[in-house]
C-alpha cells in the first residue's frame, strides 16, 4: 500500500516537473494560433494587395515627426477639399440659372448623391490596389476634372456630369483621410484625430470660403470660381501626395515584403479572389446593393426632373419607363432579400418590428425635411430675403457645422472614459 502511494506521488511530481511545461506551452501556443487564425487570414488576404503592403510598411517606417509633417499636409489638403465643396454650393445656383434651368438643382443633387454611393467601393478598391497616396491623387484628379467641366460647361447636362466627378473627388478625400488616420494612429487617439482634419478646416472654410465665393461672384463670375477651385486643389494636395509617395517608397525598401514563388503566389491570388468574390456576393449582398441603388435612382430622378414647370414630361415614355423599372428593381430587391440572400442588405424580418419601422420613418422624415430646403434654400435667401451669396451660404451650412462638431464630443467622450 505504501509502495503504491509512493508510485502515485512520483507520477504526480513528474507531471508537474519543468520538463512537462514545454508540452503544455506548445499546446497553448497551438490554441492561440488557432484562435487568431482570422487575423492571420486577414493579413494574408490583404498582403497580396500593393496598397495594403504600402500602408503596413508605412506605419512601421514613420516616426512621430514624419507623421506630424504628413498630418499638417493632410489638413492643408482637406482645407482645399472643403473650399471646393463649400464654394461650389454658392456657384451652383448661378450656374443653373445661367442656363435657365434653376429647377434642375434638385436633379443635380440627386445625381451627385447617387454618385457618392458608387464612389465608396471604387475609391476603396483604388486605395487597396495601389496605395493611400494614389488614393489622394485620384480624388484630387476627380475634383479637378469636375471643376474644369463646371467652369467650361456649355449646357446644364455637362454641369450635372461635372457634379459626378466632384462627388467622386469629395468622397475620395473623406474616405482616404479616414482610412489613413485609422491605419497610422493608435486606437486611443483615432476618434479625435480622424475628426480634426475635416472639422477644423470646415469651420474655417465655412466663413472664409463663403466670403471668397461672394467676392469672386461679384468680380469674375461663377465660371472663374470653378476655375480657381481647379487651381487651388492640386496645389494644396501636392505636398501630401508627394510626401506619401516618398515615404511609401522608402518604407517598402525598408519593410517591404520579399518576393515569393510565382506559382504559389498565383494560387494564393486565385484563392484570395475567390474568397473576395464570395465575401462581396454573400456578406455585402452585392445583388441587393445594386437593386437598391438602381431602384432609388430610377424612381428619384424622374421625380426631380418634373414638377409644376415641367408637368408635360410626365407624358414622356422615358420617364414612365424609368419609374416602372425603378419599381421593378425594388420589387426584385424584396424578392431577393426575402428568399435568396443569405445575409440581406435589407433584412425583411426587421421590418416586422414596430421599433425598427418607427426608427426608419424617423430617419426618412428627418432627411426629407432637410432635403426639401437644401437645394433651393440659398436661392430663396438671396431672392426673397435679400441676402448676399456669402451670407446665404453661411446660413445654409449652420446645420452642417453642428454635424461636424459632433465627432469631437463623441471622440472626447470615448477617449476620456
């Protein structure tokens, strides 16, 4: 009996000896690696894209002084972007009136909003494929092309087309700025620093841009206003793009990924594209997104192109066809998301809840009330109220400033506790 107890004691001591610890440690490491597989997979997925490789290397390469210099250049770039956006809203009224098509301001706004919806995935793809510096450069190019088309537009159709380029440029700057800050700033400071470039520059441009736009209208006219925007933007964006291009090149030399076997890289690339296609089709519900955007566009554009002054257009076969096609797209969206989509963009089960429906209606009426006066409110202030173009723009963007200041309070609350 005593020998049996001594044998069990020896076995327990051997189990607790240091020699057994590596085995337990190795099991722990394997478990950790298994649990972090999603992160490793994500890293492998993005590693095949040049833009992500540059962003990762740049984060490792940049010092605090380098980041401070880039951040100052980023603020200058966002200042130019906000200048173009705010001054263009002052010129839009006069541009549409010059072609005796003032009522088409709402149509131009709808087209611009739809273009912004399409801009997000396109700009994001450009950034991931080539880099953040190239993303800023592409946004600047879109803005410059839009400003040039606006300055030289011979008709209202060209003016509306220019708004599409400007929408891509504005979305590109805002999206790239958020992505760049998120990749280079710690989580504790991310909320505050991501809000600084757009908020601070927006407040300054709200006053300075409105005054400048009013003076330009008095002295040179709205065409020169768009032309000046086409000059100001690339000049202000050049330092940021140049700095990022230089730093990306140095970072890739210092931390860039080494070359891999060609056949293995091709297989990995095919695997990545297959996974990406599945992600876009299932997780993002690409068919649902396309049906939703197409349905809204085909329904809203005809409504904005008619009205009391163009009631005869309701007899146009093209407008009737657009309305019917829009209704069909929305019906197909309900059918697709209700029966076929694994992760629908519009979950029909949520629409059976009264709280969800009430929240959607609240957002609908909120945006509806804002959109009713957004397009024509500056014109009303100038014609009926006798406001100058600068003062009308200031009044219009008071609500926008509240939205721009909100991230500061949210970010401060998040960092403080």
